[in-house]
C-alpha cells in the first residue's frame, strides 16, 4: 500500500510566514497535478462510461484546486505573480506566432534533437 503524506511532518511550533506557506502551496500544487495524472490514467484504463464520468468529474475538481492554489501562490509570492504574468504574455504571443516581448524573433531558438522524448531523458 502506498505511503500517505504525513500531515504533521511540516508542523512547526509557530505559524508559517508567507514565504514558508508559498513553499507548502507549491507542494500542494504538485500533489494536485499528480492526482490529475493518476485520474487520467484511470480513465484511459477503463471502458466503463459511468466510471469515466465520475473519475472525470473528480479530476476536474483537482484542476480547479490547481487554479485556486495558483492564485493563492501568486498572492503569497509577488515575484511569482510577476513572473507568471510575464510568462503568460510571452506564451500567448508565441501561440499567435509572435516573438516574446523580450526577443526580436524566435529564429535562434534551438530545436530539440530528433528522437528525444521526455521519457528518454529520465535517468534510469
């Protein structure tokens, strides 16, 4: 049986400051992303439409939690909020075929070598 996260491991004899809480929220986001990936795998692994519907509903709730935690993280860490806003703008520009704000063009962006996948980069 997998080991569950110990909810008491991070307790301190005092309240966390914003920086410490931001670090904890990042871990919460990781846990939510892990849950989404797990639920997607469950959906892929069954042909039962009722199970898919229920698991999909639960998965979408986890996605909402990710969004809520992200808002909280940006509140707790103003630097994260600034970087998120800048990166979102750059990503939207690139999706429209435009260069990021801080670049003239994307001509010099290196392409990945052929044959590589994310999985092939994992050290086994």
